[in-house]
């Protein structure tokens, strides 16, 4: 590490202790290094100089060189303004200031040549520029012309006159001296092969690009570098784990074959078959599996999980499935039970509400190995729950569980670790998966079972309420069931409750002849389960609920999902909710009810839902709308705190970074080669500065 780059910004000429303090607290800039890594978010094009005769209101901001020939303060009091005439050899134009009049009047000098920068407007029949920026002509600002950096700042900094320009000036002050201290940690061979701009050059050009070409190269280099370091880190974690964690070898497929031959209720989709093969590849390898299984709602992850459980059970071990809620655990249990029964396997459920007496029996059955499959909530993680031998742990809907919980499941076996399969129905864009789960293997079920009719999605405003009620009636008369979902109002559980209960009362008034269920977060879990149960059994026709039903609930007879205040839901959630219908053979519908007034983001979300059923397309739009930091499940991860790369836009660079990192580690896994020492050092530095990393595994 270079001492020079660790110098405090306080010592930069023009900064000083007071401003340095502000830079610390406002922008987390402490050292020269921090300042150099504070990148512009856009650039002003100062490459072209206009002539006054060329100026027109149709142009964006323009710059030209002119002499001030006349300056006048006109009017007084609140109406005072400063008017100056700028002149070059082609013409004249008026410059006008309404603010800071006396200050400008003192600063500007007639007869002096300035670089004028601003937006030309038409005022009556004349052109003028209000509040232009003026700089006396110097060699620096008239040479070839440049792209000028614009830095993000804060109100507090601006109030202390530390604006974008001041930041640029501070950087300019140190950059020449800093350049020799900037080391390149990317191996020379890679720089050469990819024709990357060297690091020091890239740092210079990101701040002071000489042309749009050099800017592009600098950007590419810095984005690549940022993503490359992350991938090296993730892939090292992964290969480190492969070495450290042995997994039990499960290569006996007799039980599996029996299931395929005698019990499989339907033909598996090709995607399901491929994924099972990938998982089996891990389970027989002797290395612990850590695999993420992504599959859109309804893609058939449950049967895949069961089949993998059979692989473990066939090898004499047990399997567990952990779900995020009691309702889901119950559903998985119900779903797996018939399969287990048909194979003569013992299955049980353990949740927070399991009675103590039952627990005792359960613990015993687990410890003796009598019980083959345990389904439950995070109650499975309690220390008392000990398996005779846990071979496979399946974790459903990963974003509901903390990472710490995931690793806790491993420690149930002492020296050989259970294989871990994390299933998620939240499609994650590839770039995000590569970053967020870059240390896991990833399988994707990208195909729905055949015979499904795509869900029809319709958007209605409140004015169509009667029509919607008519539609509900028609569907119920056909024997179908209907969900009506209300948003969770985060700020107020009370308001939630009010919306749902009012919705419920309205339904009761509109449909006195139907049975209607209500489920919300405030209800006791026994009541929730009871109401869900009635709906599942078809005893109620309409289910009014908050988003508690979002994940996994499977009622094939339900054909209509009505989402109230759809504008308040995120895309991922809308898509999850829609996935609750369309599970049977009937045509299903999703109706998005909204206010007439919609923000542009809300409109995009709703239009996206109406346009497509493809979860990955939806996830991509979501990523573009919200940025990675706000996507479900990413909050606790510091990995997404990127300085320059953008996961929504830089997919190609990310893929390249991952491939290059992969190849590098394939030849020198521990980064032992002399040429890789700077990189190794850099990785250690990053590791030390981000505690989060160890949490990811
Ligand atoms: P999810 O991936 O959302 O968990 P499920 O596993 O609940 O999906 O499957 C949804 C429905 O599709 C279930 O009723 C399941 O039995 C059925 N299913 C799964 N795979 C197939 C298949 N290959 N062919 C036909 N139906 C299937
Ligand atoms: Mg499921």
C-alpha cells in the first residue's frame, strides 16, 4: 500500500481541515485514494467551441470564447439584474444575471476574454444566456477542449462552496503526483490480452478524459476491474469450500429408479431432468453441494427436491426441507406426503406450533434414523433437532432466510457436510445471480410443464369494479376459486388490517351466497392455517388476504388473482402473486386493480406484468427500475455496493470478468505465481476491508 495515496485530503491545497471534515462525513472521502476513486457521474462536453453567429436556442449547453464589451446593472431592489454583452468576430450576445449581481459585477471585467458556457435562450427577438459560467481564457480551458467531469455532491458541500468544480480542482491538484503511486493489480497478461487501459491511465482519464474514446476505455477498465475482483473473491470462496468440505457420496440410484418406474405422476420436463442430473452430479462427487435452484413459480421445483431427497435416502441418509412460513411448510408436507407414502418412507413435519409431546417422538425418530424426511420451518435449526445422518438439506425460498441460517444447517453433521440445495422462485437476473450467488452452483428450470395455459393479465381502474365483481361471479359459478390480495402498508399494520377487513366485508356484501376466507398477518397462525385449509379444500370460494399468501401456496383450482392497489407492489411481488394461479388446467387470470394516478415507475411495472409472464424478463425490468440494492434478498449483501459498474447495464463485462477470473484460478488457484502477487495482495486488502464477504458463504 502506498503511503502517498493514504495521505489525508486535508493536506490538498484548497481543502484544509474544515472542508476535509465535510468530505469525510458527506462523501466518506478520507484519503487521496478515496478522492481518486470518487468518479464523475457524467461529463460536460467541452470539446467544441462555437462562434456567436452559430448560437441557437436549439443547441444544448454551448461554449464559446468572447470578450466582454459592456456591463450594466439595470433596475434595483428585487428586480436588479446584470447585463453584459459578449462579442467575438462574428457577433454579439447578451449575458444576464438575476442572482449574485453585485458579486458578478465585481468579478467580471470588460475587455477581458472569457470562455462562456451556458444555454442559449430566445428572449423576444434577441438571444441571450442567463447565468452562464465564465472563466478567463487560459491555456487549460481553450486547448483541445475536453469532457469536463461532473461529480455528485451534497447540499452541505455546496453550501460550503465545495461543488463539483471544487472536487475536480482537488483531484487535479493531486493527480499528477499520484499517478506514479497507482499500482496495477490485474496481472499484466490479462491487461495485454484484453487490451485494458493500465490502471493509472484509467484513473487519470476517468477524471479528465481527452476524448470520448479514452473515456470509454477508462470506464471499461475500471468496471472490469471492480467486477473482476468480486469474481476472483467469489470463485476462491467456492473452490476453497470444495476443498474443505467433503460431502457424502450418494451414487446409489436404485430407490430413484423405483420411483421413476412406479410412482412418477407425470413426465418430467427437460429442464427438470437436466437440473436433477446437475444435482446428482454434485451428490455423487464426494464434495459438498451448494447449489441454487431457480425456477419460476409453477415450474415444478417440489418434485425435483423430492427426487433429490430420494438420492440421499437411497444412500442411507435423511433429508430435510425448510420453508419460510408455517403455511408453506404445511403445503410442502402435504405435497411430499403422498410421494413418500408411495415409496414407504417416513415423513414428518416440525414447526413452531408442534406440540412438545410430538416433538419428543420426532426427535427420537430422527436420531434413530426411523424418519426419512423432515419438513418444517426454521424450527429445524434448533439445537435439539439432531439427525442420525442428514444427507440433503433443501431450503425453500432462500431470500426469507438469513445466510447464517443456511450455514447452520450444515453443521448438523460433524465432519461430512450435508448437501445443500437452495430453491428460489424469485427469478434473479443472471448478472445479479453471478454476483450475489457467485459462490454457488446455479441451476435453472426455465420451462413450465406442458399443458399450462399462460395466465391472462388485465389492468383495471377502480371504475371497473362492477365488471370485476361480475367476473368473479362468473368464475365461481364455473367452480373456480378467487384470491383477492391487499398490499402490506409497511408503516402501519393497523391500516393493513383495515384494508383487508374492509375488502372482506365488501365481498361478503357483494356475494352473500359464497363462503369467503380471510387471512392476514395479524391473525393467529392456527387461524391462518385453518382458513387456508378451508380454501385449499374448496370450502370457501374467495380468499381475501394480505401478501402472506405470496409464497408457494398451491391451490390448483384457484383461477383468478385480483391484486388491489397493484401500483403499491414491486414487480417481483406482483409476479410471485400471479404465480398463485395458473396451476391447474383451466385458463387463469390476474387482475391488477389500481388508482388512476400512477407514477411512471408504477405504470412500467403494471405494463410489464400485462405484457409478459416470463419471470426472468420481469426480473430484468425490476433490476433496471430499482437497481440491485433494492431487489429482494440483496439488502444484507455488501457485494452490490459498486463504485462504477452497473449490474443492470454491464452484463457483458461481468460475464467477461467471471470467465477471466475462472481461467486465472484454474491455472493458479492460490495465486502463488509471482505475476499474480499484486492481485493476491489486492484481494487480501479487499477481504480485510469488507467483513461482509465471509458472511456470504
Ligand atoms: P414451484 O416450482 O412453484 O414450487 P411446484 O413444485 O409447486 O412448483 O409445481 C407446481 C405444480 O406443477 C404442482 O401441482 C406439480 O405437481 C406440477 N408439476 C410439476 N412438475 C410437473 C411436470 N413435469 N408435469 C406436470 N405437472 C408438473
Ligand atoms: Mg414451491
